[in-house]
C-alpha cells in the first residue's frame, strides 16, 4: 500500500508539468502483489494525468485477481509467475 502514496506524491508533483516533447514518453510502473482491491483505483487516478502515456502494472506473483483488475482498468500487465 505504501507504493500508492509514492505514486500519489509523483502525481501531485507533476500536475503543473507540461506534456513532454513529441518523441518522449512517460510511463508509470506500478509494482503490485495481491492488490486486487486497490490496483484499479490507482490506475484510474493515473489515467487522468495528461502527461502519462502508458501505465504498466508488474504483477509480482499475486494469488488474487490483481492482474485482471489492472488489465480491466486499462493498464498493461507484466506478470511474474512467483513472487520475487
């Protein structure tokens, strides 16, 4: 859950930032382990930030529906088979 506060701080710090140059891309990478109840909410908040081009959730071997929730919210998901 601590990563939620890190991302929130990142978003608040960048609200006044202009969109990067044409060929630059901003990606937000979210590590997640058994976060099915919160991951979709975090992805939805990040999607509202204008300068974020891509959201990637790294599902670290979760035993719940973290990957599915993140995918349904619109994030690209990378899944580890076991928790690392």
